């Protein structure tokens, strides 16, 4: 029981880190959106997203995770990131 609680606390700490990182990513994306507005370039960058997907694929394999699962998560994260840039 002690071990179960300890492990669950570890999961909560990890989830907090994930959420903190998502907040950091979103703030950076907002800044990128502002720069794009100043430069007059479009929010969506297909080339950048293609490169990121390869990067996620490589990292998934390196950490023994299912690339399909990781790509699904990042698809949601990046969709939200584009929307945040559009709304700021
Ligand atoms: C953040 C950017 O804008 C968009 C969002 C991306 C992201 O969240 O990683 C990547 C490419 C763009 O479609 C960017 O151009 O870097």
C-alpha cells in the first residue's frame, strides 16, 4: 500500500511536469505567433510540422514508446498551438 501511494505520487509529479511543459510551450507559441504577425507570414507551417513529426518519431523509438500514440498526442498539441496563435 505504501508503495502504491508512493508510485501514485510519482505519477502526479510527472503529470504536473507535463502540464508545466505544455504551459511553457503554449507561451512560446504565442510569442512565435506575434513574430509571424509582425513579419506578415502565415501561422501554419507545414514544413516545420513535417520536421517535428520526424523528430517525434525518432524520439518515440529512442524511448521505446509507440510512435503512433506520440504523434496523436502532438497532433492535438500543435492544433491547439495554431489556434492559440490565431486568437492572440
Ligand atoms: C509554433 C509554430 O507555429 C505552428 C505551430 C507549430 C507548433 O506548435 O509546433 C509548428 C508549426 C506551425 O504550424 C511555428 O511555426 O514554429
